[in-house]
C-alpha cells in the first residue's frame, strides 16, 4: 500500500536551466531561469495538470522520490529506462 503518494511529475528544469513559461489562454510565453534550490515540473496531462506552469518553480526539498518502474497496466509492467545521453565533446 502506498500512503501519501502525492503527485507524479516530470522534472523538466533544474537550477540554472532556462525553461519556457507558458501563460496559457493566449497570454504568451516567456523564458525564465530556474532559481537555485528549485526545479521546474510538468504533468503528462497538459490541459489538466497543476504543475510549475501554475505554481512556478518548486523547491527541490519537496521532491520525495523517483519513479523507477511501471506496474499498471500489467501488460506494460517494467523498469523505467533513462534514455538520455551525454552530449559529445566539441
């Protein structure tokens, strides 16, 4: 049983990164820098998600864990892979 699981969001920006802040509803977009000690998170259901577009950058201290596996639906059960690659040196 999972108690107090909270919300699962994707971390899209870490301290010092630049992210696009979408004002939504035709209010335009602007680039902001994620402040020290914070991150920028987005939900998968963009139209309905309450995330950094709504709250702004969130403190890193609020991050409680990392998703490492999918258990539902059973047909897609498995480990979550990190497909990121390091950039090549110039």
